[in-house]
């Protein structure tokens, strides 16, 4: 490391980088200018190709995060941003060095392959850029650097700021800007800060692991006291444990279907962990490879298009760390083996497929596409994209408050139905408002309001800013989605979530203090997911979703006889199983209603009147199951369930829009006949 004081160079670290307790303290960066979209801006976002240049390093995690922003945004392939990579060995006398004809340090063929000379000025060291920007510069010489070739100055040397600015640059696709050398590495541009996610939510996520993990490994490795080291290490693994638990429930950190900036920020530390930090920095309580979810998550990210080629574990990352941190490795030996195979199998795509359970099954897929069909004629459900979370304390950026949030549903949609059931069972009708859409969708514009239809909302919630059609709302945030349910934040005028399973869980977890539904205790609000039953509830939810909730649609939407018969048999096998389970208990996990019951209910409620004929699931009716039918009647007796259910809308929604458009008047029975007591 090298630092300057008023333009004078000093080798090593300033004494102030270690606190009185022996803890490593990272020095703030100096250059934090911002690119701007304003007219006549000094640093415009829209600029000539190659005006801005990234000076980076394969070995530095902060640099790699900026490199990934350039790569994943397609800015190098389109010739908008160039990248220069420094050599991995960095001495304390001059700091980061670029490839030249007479380098001061030893280089090998691997360095020549992936490192590069300075194309702008032919400089040999990054320090010269700092002095070029400010001859009186005071501070450390660090990478990455986003450089402005027009004003010949540093825009920023703060990696997170650089990532955000690069994400705001729109990739150009015109042929004259394309870089032939980079076409082969081009990937589809990835939005690292998706517009439907508040910027603050991504920043909060990044901050939640920056101190403990990103910087925590340095606080451990560079600590000067045993106490400081142990404090740092405990903090690292406490946070890694939490992240592993989170990633057991979703593919990426923000609940999205693709990586965001938060994933990139975590990745650059995880990818170095087992090779470097575990050994060199003594962060050796566990390897990333020892984590159930983090290990697969790391390989998932590595194998994501455009990410893996930026990783050079042995010849750049290990070489840099094991030769630069001589206090921990005085002999400067570089490990010969033990490098993780990041190209190995990961289970993330199978565990969290690019489809999700919470979408309206009638819609034309996500992003305006038709419902996806898998091979052999099987039906595959589209995926939700808006996946923000409401918390009781607001730590997620969305605080549970009465009157702030509003649901948009349709009674015939089973995914909407289960959200509405949760709202009513928990007694949140006065806390979370609701708009009920017409059960018929416009052929071109999808879900719509119909003020003349009984049971439907007269006019849209004013803060939505729409006239009639739900796609109007999605278009406001640049999305082509068309699905419901939608949980809307009236305060920020933002879609919080359109994933029904997560909306249900949020209402239960975050709005407990507002619930007017009592549990067995007169002073305790009803909890549909008690902690001691959560694992069992989640297991049942997976089973019922796959084989029952979505299973009905896999039969009804199958496009081949083989796929239909397979789904048909799986569906009734599942109903037989549930009937046996309910022989011995009144509800799915015991003596009280839980989220598992609420999620099963919409399918069972509709079955005899809709799916039996509409989806050709004609082997048995629910009325023909002794215990499953008794369970259905118990559910209907719960406070709020019948108020949240509309069988007429269900029938009209499923039958009135296909084939001959006729809505059956039968079957000629309802849910009024008595059921003998079972428990």
C-alpha cells in the first residue's frame, strides 16, 4: 500500500488505520463525483464512447465489483467503457502497477494474458493518475478508479458509487460503437438496480453485510490484537449464518430472479473466502463450501453469464494476497492446491426455478410473454418479479403501518384468494385496503376494473394513477408484467410485491400488532406461522403447491395427453394423501389453522364447481373424500373465510371466457348441509 500527503509519497500504511483496540479501520475514499443526466452536466451520463475508463484489478474485490458492473451492463462490449487491469503484485513503495515494457516487479505469462497497459497515457502506476487528477493529493492509492478522459480527472474511486453510475449508463447497441474484440464476451445487459426495488433497499442490504463480511475479513486479517481479531471473526460468521438462512428461501439476496448489485457485492468476498480469507486471514470457523446454501449460491453466481470470466483465483487473487500481506505470510508462498471448483453443480436453478408459485394462472405470462410450456406439453408457471418485504420495524424500507398498503385482487384467481383469506382471517380489513377486479380480463389489456359488476370495486385506488387496466400500473415502473395480486404502497406509490406467498407471510409476520383476530389466548393475535411449526408448514406448503395448487393447472393446461394424465394422477395421489392426514387432525399441522390450510383452501374450495369439469379432473369430487371434505367445511366455519370467498366470481371467471362461454349452473349443491363432528 502507498499513500500521499500533499503530493508526497509514503510507503506502507498510515498509523491511523489501526484503532486503539487493535482493530483495522478502513480509510474513506476522496473522489466521489457523480455522473449526471442533467443538461450541460460536467460529467454527463450520455457521453462519447470511451470517454470514461475503468482502472481495475482482478485481485481486488472492490475493483472486481466495478468490473462486473461494466461487464454485466454490456458497456465494454459496446465500446462505451474501457478497462485496464493492474498487475496482481502490489508493493508498498509504488502501489498498483500497470503492464509496461519494463515493469519493476516480476511478471509471468498469466499476468500478460489478463493484465493490461494504460491505453490513455502509458502510465506505469495508478499513483500517477491520482497526481494527474490532483498534484496535491492526500490519501491512499486504491483501485478501482473511474476516470474521465475529457477532464483528465478521477470521477470516483468508491466502488459502490461507480457501480451505481455505471448501471445508469444505457448500453448502446449501434454497430459503430461495437468493439469486435469484446463481442464474444457480450452478455444481455443486467439491471443491477431494478427500478421496482427502492434504491435504499439494495443499499440497506449491502450495508447489512459490508461491515461484518466484506470489510470484516480485513478487520480479522489485519487486526493487531487477539480481541479485535476474535470480534471480527465472530461477526463474519454470525452474518454468514444469517445470509445462509436467507438464501435457503430465495435464489438471490433481494428476492429477485436475477442478480442485483447486492449479490455482486457479496460475491466478490465469497469467491475469495475459501482460497484466501479462510487461511491467510484466519477466518477459519467454516468454509463457504461448508454452508448448505451459500456454497450453491456462490457457484450459481460464478456460472451466471459474464461473471465467471472475471474470476482468476490462483494467478491473480491468490498471487496478490499471498505476496502482499507478508505479515501473515512472511515466506510469500502461494498455495498450490485447494482451489474450489466453482464450475461444479449447483442446485439453485432447480430449487428456485425461473418460475414461481404466486402468479395468476390465466395471465399471458410475465414480461408480456405467453405462458411458458415445458417439454412434453407440461405447463410451467410464470415468475413474480416484485419481491420487496414489509417488516414491523421498517428495516426493509417498508414499515408495517395501518392504512399505508393496498391490495389489488380478483376473486376468481386462487393466488389472490389466498391473500384475501389471510387478510380476513387475521382481521386486517381495516388495516390493508383492497380493490377487487372484474373476473373477466380484456383480451389485449388483461385484468380490469368493472364498476357495474356486483362485488367489484367501482374506481381504482387514487394513488395507483390508473384508469382501468392493471398493465397501466406495471407500465409506470417499466414492467411488462400483468399479474395479480399486487400489494401497493400508497405512501411511496410503489409495487411492494406481486408474489402471493410472500404477501401472505408478510401480513402474518409484520402486521401482528394490527391483527384483530384472536388466537387461543384472548390477548395474543392469531399467528398463522408459529415458529415451532414453521418447518412443518413450509414442508406441507411445498407439497400442496407442487401437486395440488399448481398441480390442477398442470393437468388443465397440459397440451399433450401424456402430460395431462401424468398431472392428473399426481393430483389425485396428493388428495388421497391429504385425506389420510386429515383423518387424524382437524387441520393440516394439528389442532389450529395455519398458513398451510390457507394455501390449500382455494384449490379445494373451487374444485367441485370448477376444476372437476374445467380441468377434466373427474376421478373424484371433494365431496367424495370423507376427511378432506370435513376439513373444507371446518375452514368455511372460520371467521372471515366465507367473506373472503366468492364462488360465483370463480365460476364466471373460469368458464365464461373460453370455449362456448357458457357458465355452468351446477353442481346442484352448496356447503350448507351438516357434516358430522369428527374431533
